């Protein structure tokens, strides 16, 4: 364990495997696992890092996100610290009841600019998502997020098995169930009055900023998706993205991945980290 990590962070945390030299810490459920002193340390560490990643936001936004009420509502939180003990990445999730189903809400994620492109985000999302997929089995798990970032849309679409498992997607209309789940999420976020059930767009989703989360929206290597975001969303708008995970397929894939890692064969794929919230 990294000797530069504050002891208050280690109390109640579970280790998460990540890159060599980096330390992954997970709290779940967060309200019970992360104590007062640990919260104070996280605020000191994460707020400056978040302002670098989301350069259109303010300190007030992140202090509120890390307030006790917000932290207590989280089901899972994973933070990755670099060899110097500075934040490299984080992901956070909630467990929400939406349209009569228990859904995984991807609350927030960020990767520090120094570490983007290293696959940190996908690795630590797996730590939070995999238990929820197993918990939902044999039923499908619906994962939901609010985002104005085309990279986030592409990452969740790929994680679920491709565009056929993600709504909205270019040229695809959401099903009635997806619309109801997305509407319920918009209601939870206090933004139902700005939500369009046909497009799954929330207008002015980020009205707590002057011009969105970033001074420039992150770009995607998927040209069609990037163009779709650029022509459909304003700087402060977001999609409610709903993706479906089939437990049998995912659990089998994880078993194969684990076996390949143990045999030293790698996973056969790479991932690109993103700035997403």
C-alpha cells in the first residue's frame, strides 16, 4: 500500500486492483464505509482535481457533490491515487429504483489529464458494476447516466455489448420501457420538466455552470457519435443514457477475462479513459 496515503482514507476502504504503482480504494455502501475524517481528506484531494478535469465548473459544485448528504446517498465510490498519493481517477454510483426496477446510476467519473488514455476509468467502473450485474441476475441490469460527453456514451455502449444495448443512439428510437426509466431518472435529478422522452435529452442539465462542464466538450474517436452530440446538444444539455447488461453474457465474459489474466494472456482489448459526469 502506498505510504503517502492518509490513514483516514484506508479506514473502511476495500482495495481495488489497478495499474502497478497506483492504489485503488473502494467504499460501499459509501455512507457506512467512509468516515468523517476520510471525507474531509477526500474533499481536500478531489475538489482541486475535479476543477482541472471539469474546467467549466466551480469549487462550490464539487463541495456540494462531496457533502455528507450526497456521499451518504452513494452506493459505491472508487478512487485511484497515483504513486505520489494524488487523485488519478474516480467513479461513483447510486442504486436507484426507476420504473419499478433497481437500476445502476453512474453518478460521476473523472480521470486526471495526466492519466487519461490509460484505461483507469473502465477498470474501476467494473469494480462497482460487476456486483450489481450479479445482484440483478437473472434479470437484465439497466445502467443509467446523465452525460454531455460523447466518450462516455461510447464507453457505456461498448461495455454493454454495442449500440444495440444503448439508448439513445444515432438513428435508434428508445423503447417505451427505456423512456420510462429515463424519465424516472430525470425526476430523481429534479429535471423532469426539462426532459424530452422522445430524444432522452435534458435541456440545461448543467445550469449550475455558465457554459457547461468544460470550456470545450471532450472529443470522441467515433465521428458519428461526436457529430451527433455536437449538433443535438447545447453546451449545458445532456442525454439520459440507458444501457442494458445481460448477466449471463457479462458474467461469462468476466470469467474468460479472469482466466486470461491468470494465464498471462491479457484481455485482448484496450480502453480510453474519459472525462465524464
